[in-house]
């Protein structure tokens, strides 16, 4: 029996009711943000996350949104707490070296104070399709400094004591290519945070101090459940290594190494041996590395454990200062959030495969396949992460054409994409034979081909174009991804100015297979052929 269950102030039934109510508030925040947003990246793809924190800055509930956002949110709240927040404030921050992840992820933090006393914080984080910088979409593949990546905001008051800070708003809008869209998306984030204060106020009216007691209780409950799951893992140190395929400035492999030590009810994750920070933009702020590790620990223990601060407490993480995973400013970092986070998740999962082989799949696509198309005049900016193959699992095949690892977004529907942008979808289909063979086949990648109907800049930040997603336990590797412009291959990381009529094709990697292919069931192979998953 846990401390939360024995605490006379929070009986188990009340705890479960309040936990679900808090998670419902976080989810409702997300619904408000998505419905109120203007940009397709938030409204259609749902590239955003929402959460509730207590007055001490501990996450107590989150919506099931984007892993790379959520695990890094506590750092943003910590920065805001240093600014002496007061009721009616709304802070905006995107600085990756002070609470952010990368510049396009804009975070709003609002004190929750229904009766003029701060009882917690509402937090929303959304990927804005442009925040300035040297290329449309604010993800320039060749960036060497963060200054090239867009407007950098330390934690500042967007709303001060209930009064909008028009100077900060005007500063933001003057430095982005699509200011009307940015203003609308920021309003949606403010509305989401305001809804949290409204709903928490109603819960306080209903439950009184029991709600505040529940903040402690849900954190304790999750921590104790995670500790129990970790105790069930075999003690030991487990190692893995992988590489990133160049940083957008140079083409050499960039090593990522990890040692995961399980010791009783604690896990220590050490990235000693990982490369020093690089010239290009694959540097990942330490908050991003932590976020990837938290995702993996949740995945290999029990994903049904309520995700909050308690899940993080048994996990310690370290990376050398000045390394790829803890860079010093003014390092460029925009690709670290989207691509390096994926590799951190990959190597941490690979290390733990030796400890919990029944809980870890073969390698997934290991990339977000970031595609940005926009014009330098600021008329439009399209951004998308494109799905691929999920690795074969110990008991079943991998999933086809899904987001893997540190992202959890949807695709932009063809109708919405063609309505919002001067783009035409020519092909959107699964890639036959892209999943690695095995007892359980890896999931298929996809192909997405667009015609650009206006002069534009195409930017690509992708991985797994020369190092394939790995098979596991004898399974074969998944297929490599490919990037094509007018049928010609282009590098994994590239920025190209194109004329109207140009086609852009992204062929995403498949997942690795799991287990010896000779052991694949005959009926499963026949089904693969019938379903077109393999080419004749």
C-alpha cells in the first residue's frame, strides 16, 4: 500500500477521482488550444502540449501530447518561478538555454490563482510555423548559431497582472514572417491557460483543500509505482551507441553513447562518450535529452502510470557540459529537439533491450523527417513531421506509417494542406518492402510527394538516410529514407530555393524487424503479399 493510499487526507477513491479530474483539465486545455489555433500545424497536426503544475513547479497532470515537449516543460516553469510571477500574469518563453527546447516551440506559463492566491501553473507549448531567422520555418539546416534560428525569448510577461503587454506582443510579431498566424496561435494558447484556471477554480470550490493535498498524493503515487517497476528490472549497467548523420555543416557521423545503470529502485543514465557540441544545429539542450530519457523509462515500465513529476524522481541523467546533449550558447539547436531527441530515445531503448527484451521493439524510423516549405516574403510557411515505420515488436509486427519516438503528431490532411498553402499533394502512400523482415516485420515507411506551386525555400532536417533503423534479435534492418527534389536525391539536411512547379518527395524509413525471418509464420507472409506490404 502506498503512502498516498494510507494518507487519511486522501483516500484511494478520492485520489483516483481527483487525478482523473486534473488530467481532464490538462486535456481540455489541449482541446481549447487546438480548436482555437489558426495554423494547420497546431489545428490539424496538433503539434502542441498542455499540462498542469503545482505552486512549487512540479508537474501534476499532462495531456497525452508530444513527449519531447512534456518532459522538458518543468524547466520552463522553473525559469518562470524565478521571475516572481503574480496572479494575472502570462509568461512567454522559447529560449532553449533557459526553459525552452528549440525556438519554434513557444511556451506560455500562467499562474493559476482563482482566489488571488497562486495554487499552480497552467502551461501550453506549441510549435509555431515561423519565429523568424534566416529561413522560412525557422529551422535552417546549415545554422551555426542560435541567432540564425529565429527570435529568442527569455521568460517575459506577455500579460502583466491581467493587462496585455503590447510592447512584447509587437516585438514578437515584428520578427516573424506570418504575424497574423502567430498572433492567433498565441491567443489560442492564452485561452487554453485561462481555461485551466477556470476549471481548477471549479475543482477548488468542489473539493477545497483536498485538491491541493491531491497534488502531493498523485506525485507520490506515480513515483512509488515507477520505483516498483524499476525494482523489477535486473540490476546492471547496459550500454548502447549510435550516430547522427552529419550536422548540416559537416557530413561526418556524430556519436551518441549511453550507459544505463539499474540499481534497485533507481535508474542512472549517463551519456559520457557522446560527441562534443557540433558546429551545426543538432545540439540538443539538456532538457531535450532528459525528455527523451523520461519517455523511454515510461515506455519500458508501465505507460499507464499517471505521468507527472513523480515519474521523473527515480531517474538521474547526466551529459558532459559542452557536449551534443548539453551545449553552451550560442550553439544552434533547432535540429537537436527534433532529430537528436530521436537518437537519444533510440540508444536508451537499445541499451534497455538487454534488460527487458520483452518490452523493447526493434528500431523505429528514428527521425521526424522535418519538411519546411515557405516563401521569403512571408506569405506562407508549411511545416510537417512525416510518419514512418515502427519497429517490429516481440509479439507482433510494427505499425505502418506512424509517428515514432519523441513526436506524437497527426498528419496534415490533404484537403487542409491544399487549402492553406500553394502546394498540391501528388502521392501519399505506404512504401512496400520498407519494413525490415523478421519473425515480426517492421512497419512500413511512407512516401509523400508535393508540387510547390509558388517560388519557395525547401528546408529538410532528416535522419536515417545512411544508417538504417536496426533490427533486433536477428531481425533485418528497416529501409533507409530518401529525399528527392524533382526526382534528384538531396542530402538529409538541406535548404534549397525552388521555382514554382518543383516536386518534393520524402520517402521515410521503415522499422526494423524483430526475430529471425526464418521463423515468420507462413500465413503472415501470405498476408504481407496480399496486403501489398512486400513487392513481388
